[in-house]
C-alpha cells in the first residue's frame, strides 16, 4: 500500500477518528486506526471500540491500494506536528509503515488488520437536524447527565423523535435539562439513549453549518445510532434500559417567578460561593427588587451580595447548589433568566425551580430550553 495526501487534511482526519477512543483500552487492537486506500482515490480512516465508531473519507493520490492498521493516538500526535509538506505513507517489505513528510521520516509498527472488528454499518431510517441547533442543544443538555456509572441509564442523553420534533433530555436525579429542536425525516417516532460523552463529541465536531443526518439502526443488544455530516460519520451503541419519565416533572409556567440579568447573577454566585464548604448550598433570598446570596464556610468566613431582580409573587428563600445553578445559567444563553418557583402537593418536600431563557425583563426567550433544579435543605 502506498499513498500521498495533503498534510492538513490527513491530520484533521486522524484527529477526528481518534477523539472517541478511550485513553486506555484493555484491548490493544482497538487503539488502532484503520486506513483503507482504494483505487478510486478515496482514503477512508476509521476507529472503533465496540461502543462508538468514527469514520471519514478524504481525497488522496493512491499509488498502491490496500489496508493498514496503525496506533491511532501516536499517528495523530505525529500528523499534527509534521512540517507543511505533502505526506507519503507506504508499507515496507518488513511490514512496517513508513511515513515521510518533507525531511521528517517515521517508521511505525503495523497492527494485524485481520484482528480488527468490523465497523458498524447503518441501514435504518434517518432524519435531518440543523447542525448548529443540534450542537447548541447538546451543550445545553448533556452536562446534566450523571457521571456515576452505577446507574448507566442516567449517564446518557435521551433523544426522542415525535412528529417534526427532536427532544434531548438528561438528568442525574438532582436536575433535569430539556431542549427541543426541529426534525425533518421519515422517522416519526423513535427514541435512543446515547452516552453523553459520545454526544458531546458529536456536538463539538459537527457544530458548523449545514445539516446532520441521524439514523437509527440495529436491534436487540446491538442497537446503534449514527450521526453523519459531510464526509464524517459517528456511530454509538445505545445504552440499554428505561430512561426515567422526567418530562412529566416539568410544571406549567406559574405567575411566581423572578427575572434576573444572567451575567450579573453568574458573577455574584461565583464570588459568594468562594467561602462555601464543598457541596454546601448557597442561600438565595428573592424579594421584590433584588436577590440576595448569603454564604458561610469554614474559619467563620462569610459572604453576601445582592443583584437586581424583578419578582412576581411572594418573597422566597431557598438553597441551591451553586455549581448546578451556574451550569444552567451558562446553558440559558440569553441576557436574562427566569427562575420560576413551583409548588408541590407534598408540604414536606421542597419544590424544584424551573430555569428558562428570557430575552428581556418582560419578554420570554424564543427557545425551548428548560432546566429543573431541586433545591437543597437549609440548616439555618
């Protein structure tokens, strides 16, 4: 096998396919990148670890078609540091892989192609979503997924297709994030529980313009979902299990809420939370014209700050996890934020707050982002 390829195009392609590979893989063969050169001038690069795969095709000058398997992260590190010159890759007589770029030359060990698993093929129905909307929705939702593998279903983001709408939902039991975007496709009703880490990589890779094709495929224990944009495809094995019915937790909008400048609130929360002990809640008091944050921590450290607010309804005092609140405020992506205070039939249970975007003090946001956060018990 032998081919010539543009340095920047090759480096970007290798970087893309290795992103989803774990840093440490118990099976060394899965650390490889499969490179297939065909007579029609196409160079396909693939990576797969039985749970997620990435594949892209680029143009190259193919002198001798063939297939090689080489250590992915090493190849990515080398390609990103090569001089600005065309790359030549060839298999030598001893089976090693020679990579030449300008005056730089590398000899890389080849891995056994026959031991590499087959890359998943996707044949199911698909639909289209705007790439920028989908990437934004992922960023607004995926952070709310659990990072604890004890409950695998909570480490994923639930994708739900209903009619002309795609919903993304995530929860870790203490909060729920939801966002709806437009869906254009023949698949009218479907759902898929996708690992949050994989979905976040999809958002980072495919955020720029155009549309993303999303396809549902497979059955039983090998259900997969595929995301394709341009010459790149990412597939992911779905998480098995029933995602909790958290959508029903979202209340109807009530008349008891406060509107606050998002940036001002974030800065104040960051400052006041500095004195808090780890995992301790921050005390919020909402009044007619302001929200006041109070915190006390070790060594008798205390902090307090107020920010202008516009409250509709009675005064409210509650405790919130400052980090969870900050993540939601960053996800709102609007100048103002509405914090709605919900009510519960259970007098002994704290009611969650609903966080949504607000374009101005009087005008609600024009997106569907919703974030439900459970308050913490205040001990004073």
